C-alpha cells in the first residue's frame, strides 16, 4: 500500500536525480572553464551552474512524473517517491515547474538569453521528447535522446561567451557518442525489467548479442572522436596521454562483454563508463591549464 504523502526534502532531492545532475554539472563547468583563457568570472560560473542545475532537476522531476507507472513495476525504481506514494503527482509537477521557471529567469537575468534558450530546449527535449515519446517509440531512443543529455558543456561554454563555438560542439559530440555504450551496458543487465514495462530498449528488441556488438562499435567510434580535441588543436599531449588509455580500456571491456556474456561484466562496463567520462573531461581541464603555463 502506498504511504501517505511525505513532504520531505529528501523525497524532492530524489526527484532531481542528484547523481546524474552532478555529472552533468561537472561537464558544464568544464565547458565554462575551457571557454576562457584564464579563470572565468566567478559570479557567472555560480549563476550559470545553478541555472543549469535547476533545469536539469526540473527535467528529472518530469521524468519521474511521466515514468511513474513503469517505475512502480521495476525493482530498480520501485522505491522512487511517486511509486511509493511519498509524493503525489501534483507535488512533483508543481516542483518541476517551479524549478524550470526559476532556471529560465536566473539564466536570462544573470547569464544570457542564448544560454537560457539552449537550456530550455535541452530540458524540453529530455523531459518531453525523449521521456514521453522516444523512450517508447524506438530502440534508438538512447541514441536520438542522447543529443539532449549531451548539451551541458555547450551550455557552460555559452554561459561564458554567449556564442556557440565549434569546440563546445565537439564536447557535445563526445558525450553524444559516449551515451549509447554507457546506457546499453546497463540496459543489458536490466533488460528483463524493460521488457516487463514494454520499453523497447535495444537488448529487448534486437537481443543481447546485437547490443553487445553495438557497444563495441560505439566504443571504437568514441576513441576516434576523443582524438579530435588533440587533432583540432583544442587540447595537447597531456589530454591525449590520458584519453588514449581511457578509450582503449573502454574498448577492452566492450570486447570482454562479447566473450563473457554475463550481467556482471555489463555492470562493470557501465560503472567504468561513468569513471571514463569524468576522467576524460578532467583531462581536458588539466590540459587546458597546463597549456596556459607554457
């Protein structure tokens, strides 16, 4: 039986998917720091980060609202506030709207309008286009929807410069190519739950073997894409020296998934993918400030 609504900050924090949002904010801040030669204005960094965080949290809350019935049937998500009944659907949507409006006002007034517009498009794309439509319409949901989740470094860069720079788009491309092997590794391990709620994730519609092959191919493509910052002059040898072994290890784990064919290896690959993207963006930052000292 659902428990009575519990207006607790912990329940509202859960709606924000803090682990996911923190990773997004990290890449957004990296985008801010890469956009300028020295240290950016601290006030713009703070306002930009807060505005992006509020928008991402709003999108996450809307995701909870839309997926509440499916979440109740999946062991991974059955303890979320809506399935448990600790918050009502009205609580969640009011919270999401307040966060979304606050984000837009903050970005327009304290950062710039372009960042606000791009952030709104990302919010709408993830919360509505992906969650409401793509997620249940096609097994390529993660590939297409990944474009919305890949925008944080662009948003951060734009917050500093009020422009859409090719280097910022390159950062988006890296996250875009990283997203399918990252999420499909998890989807393999959770494929039975996705099948139960009729969400057409690739392992459900095309089988695990096909998905493993796609993960391997995407990790190879990802290694190639992550060479572009060095090849275009955006980054130097420090970045390259970190990106290469990171990418090779990702490929190794994807190849290992082809051999071992168990959920444990899939989850190991999923865990590594989070480590990978964090260290890769940290390498971009380290290289950026190292080059400034030369």
